[in-house]
C-alpha cells in the first residue's frame, strides 16, 4: 500500500473532465472515449446546467464539456456561473450544427468558453461519429498544457525563450495581411481587428479562424457589429480590396489566386491540413506566393501547430510574421510553435500587435 501511495504521489495528475449533457447515451459514449485516453479522468456527469452547478464545487473539474441545449438550465445560462465558481476552468461547448446554435455558441465563447464542438449528424453521415470522437480527444489534448502548467512544481525548469527571426532588410511595406487563430481566437480577433482599423484602410485583411461551417458566417456578422468594419466571409473569385476583411468559410480552405494579375479569394474543399479546414498554412503559403515580401502574417492564440509551415513559407519570401505572446494567449500552441521554430519576426502581447502592424505600414502610432 505504501509503495502504491508513493507511486501515485509522483505520477502526473490526471486532468479532470466533467460532462454536462442531457442525453444519457451521449454521456456514456463520451465517458468511455475520455476514460480510455491517457492523462484524463471523467470525474462526473450532469444532466442539465443546474445539476452541473450543484456538482462543480465537489468534483473540481479542469475541463467541462457543456451541452448547449438542456432542460432546467441551458449551457449559455450555466456557463458564467460555472466560470465564476471555478476560475481557470476550460469549457468546451457542444452543440448541433444550426445557424441558431452557431450564434449561441459564439455567445458562449464571448462569455469565456474556450472551444466548441459540433455534434455528429448520424442520420446523414454515419461515419461522422468517428470524426467527432477524434476532434473531441484532439481538443482535450490541446487544452492539457493550459492545466498542466498550473500543476508544475515550483522548481520546474522554464522552457527556453523563443528564437527570433530578423526582419527582412530593407523592410517592404505590406500590401496584404493574413491572420490565423484557433482556441481563444474569437475574443482576440475582436480586439486586434479594432486596432487594425487604420491599417485595413490601406490593405486587405484575410482571417482564418478554426471554426465549423455555418459558424463562420455568424462570426463574420458578429465581428462586423462589434468593430464597425467591412467584414464578411470570403467568396471564391472575389477581388481583394483595401478596406475589406475576409473570413475563411468553415469547411473550406481560403487562399489567394491571381490568374489575371488581380489577387482574388480562392476557396477549395481539399483535404484538411493539420486536421483543419480552413487551415492557416494554406492562406500563408498563398500570401507568400502572391505578395512575397509585401505580405504580413499574424498568428494568434490557438492549439496545434497550424501556421508553422506557412510562416516558414513567408520567411523564405522575406515577409514578416508576428505572433501573440504566451502570457496573453489562451493556448500558446500555434504562435508558440512558430516562435520556437525561430520563424517569428516579433512575439508581442495582443494589445501591441496593432501598433506593430501600424509601424510596418508607416502609419502614425
């Protein structure tokens, strides 16, 4: 018994997951998936938001999978109360794929949820269950560093600082800006795009936010309302114009084509890249090819490493790449991958990225 206790003391802590879902069948399926994933433990489940509030103090979860549509108390109503009771909690909102639920899910993310998942449409595509499982586990693994960092012992060796890539000399004024984001991106983008209002009058801005189809159209509408800028989903063949911000549609890659010398939006439904469609790598590769050193890439908070290959392509083209720093990121996966690879020209807090872009464009700061 003493040996078992000692082993438990030095073993890495399991991340605690709580399920909040009104379907007992769905709870059971997700519980089995998560229990079989190393490093995670399902500590309990609730059938509605009210029950979740009754359990959260006792169960002390790190991550909550929160269904949107439930009786008694729905996900949107329960979310702020869960976050207030357990600061630092990571909430993944789970919903069916409808335009109404897209709006509600984005409202949850604005209120503090960090990720979203869409439930599989089994009647239309029986194979979608496997994809839902893989996406669920991928998002859980992506959130793990956020919580394991808090559990690290005080004497843990700090990670090495990012290696910086010098800016190209002489610096070329950007003619187009590409932005990539994932976990935590919806909130970060509101702040950044407000700061880029003056820059957008001079250059087009293209945004890849990892998000399902239907969600991106609603997201573009919300960004337009919150920033007052001309923001919409990109349309295939649409010419790029200063004063416009183009959001990659969910389920399609967004790049740039220039068959007649005029850069225009290019959409395609090719295979996912880095498990993502749209993918930042696709956009950045086209930015580098079309605009060369006159392109600028920005990568915000997000899990995974999408954008790293694209940043390398921008670097080969002598273009600049700015990334959000770890302290202001929800997850320092995508920007951290670029920084650690030595591909970032600058690593900056979110509130300083807009100033850096203005400086690159020669605008007064």
